[in-house]
C-alpha cells in the first residue's frame, strides 16, 4: 500500500472550470496531482510531485462538446476503432459523465467514481451501467466497470483506456513486455504478425493491436531516466500507437512535431478479445500506472 508518512497530508479535491470552460476536478495528494474532466471522465494529467508528467496532452487538443480530448486517457467504449456511420472509438469519450462519489482513504489516497448517464446512443445495446473509478496516490489506478442490466440479453462490447504517455524523445524509448504475442498491424492493412523483440523501438508509424496480451508493459525512457509501468487486470489486448510524421500532420488537434513526445500504450479488450457479458454480470478492467527512476 502507498505510504507517504504516518500522518498523510490530507488530499485536496478542487472543482474548476477547465479549458473551454469545461468542468474539471483537480486532485492533489501527498504524492501526486491529477486532473480529470467530466467530459469523457477524461484524465488529462497525472504527475508525481517533483517529476515530469506521466501523461501527454496535445497543445492543440480541442476542449469542446462532441469532440474528444487529444491526449491523457480517453475512455474507449462500447466499441474500438471505426464503425460505419458512427463516431470513432465509441461515444463514452465525448459525453459528460456524472460524479457519483468521492472516497478519501485513510492513507491519503482519493478515489472518484464516475457514471456514464443513459444517453440515447446506448439504445442500440441491452441496458447496461458503465462506471469508472479513478484512484490517485503514488500511482494512478483506473477501473472501468460494466454491468449488463438486462435479464435476458447478452451485452457485447469493446473497451480500451487509450493512454497517451509523455516521453522525452520517442526515438530513444523502448516498450517491453510484448515479445511472443501476436498482433494485428494496422499500418500493414491489419496483417497478423508475431512480436519478435523484447524491446520494441519506434522509428516510424506504429499502430498495433496485441492480442491475448494481459501482462505488464514497461516504457523505458532513457533520456528521462525513468520507467513507466502499465499493469492491468482483466485486459487481454494491448495497443501500441504513434502516428509519426505524416499522420501527425493530418490531425488538426495534434501538433506536427508532438509525435516525438508521446507513445500510446493502451489497455483494453478489443477485436477478437471483445467481451460478452451474460445477463446480470459485471466486468471490471483495472489498469495501474506508475513510474520509477
């Protein structure tokens, strides 16, 4: 368990108008600071005191209704990727979530529970409840909790925490923990390949869905002299993405050079790893992000 001291500094939770006058919450603990927008229940910042931020946020991100925030941790649900005639990556990341409760723990941690209201877009699915619990202490812990409230229908969905990590120089990092896994290579028209490298390097556009990959992934950042650990439970897909030069220039809400400062390592259940929940059942996907030097 995280322990700052015998007498932890009481955590502070502040409600603010963020960028675009969108409501946001700032959580400060003895270890760290986090910022979460109600739009998408979107964590846009997690930073340990006296360290560089763990999350990357584009300087060109839009902060407006019906537009996703570019960076931080978009919540991708109930589908991943493109779907004909529908918004990319589901509707959860472009809708306002409600705060259900704020739970301070005796050790100085703070948890915040969000709920996705019942939007019309959910009508294509059996009735469900989607909740998201963000816990801030020495680490950042994220739990996406989906319950099938139907009494007779199964609920089929994809989910992904599309985390953008801040790096000093993407050409000088390695991503470890995926060797031996099959992946779909979106850059090569979704060709199925096998990862041969213990330490993956990025020197061009990378867009890969690693399948049946439930283990911890580490981002080794030589220039910042730190390792970011992405540990997860009940997530069998890992997506690794960097748009590189041409794609960065095509994205209006992403700076042309910003690809050098980020890498996405996303935790989810997508593609062949999508979930089917029986009536009345609940699924919890948990991701813990931490860094060490």
